[in-house]
C-alpha cells in the first residue's frame, strides 16, 4: 500500500502546475451562477486539486474553502487566490476535516462523495446541498 501511495503522490506532484489549466465544470458554473447572495455562502471543495472549481466559485463571490491531500495541489490553488483566502485552502484528509458541524452551505467534489458520503454529511447544515461533479 505504501508503494501505491508513493506512486499517487508522485503523479499528482508532477501534475499540480498543469492541472489547473483544465476548465472548471461548466455545469457547476451554470448551477452556482444562478444563486443569489453568494458573498454569505460557504463552499467546500473536497479534493480541490489545483483549484479549477475553487477559483471559479471564488470569482462568483462565494466564500471558498478547499482541501486536498497533495501539498503541491494545495499550493497551486493558494497561488491563484487572493491573500485573504489562501488560509482556507488546506492539506487535509477528507475523513478528518477540521470544520465544525453545519459549517458549509455547499460541498463540491470531483470524485470524493462516493467514498466519504457519511463523513461529509456531518459538516453541512440541514438545508445544505451536496453537489458532485
């Protein structure tokens, strides 16, 4: 298992600087661009990678948070955000999120929900919506 983890880490370390060049999810943009009062809505991007969806949500006015296991991916996202938002992008395992219960209005992820549905549910409020990409 340690060998496969190293392969995964090495792969994403090399991809971090190029990964953000992929476009954000158009259907996520179409969904989130219709919501009003975004400045008060908190969104967590689990497995944020190099931040393509995180940056898009920030530009739409949301209070964005992101987490990823890969340090280089987190740094790539942080480089693309204003200074005041950098602290919201962290290296973290999605089964040990450091947020209080009911903290987020939305949680988005490229692939993590099917793996960690139960853990994620404890961090969102009763009216929150989970949006899987």
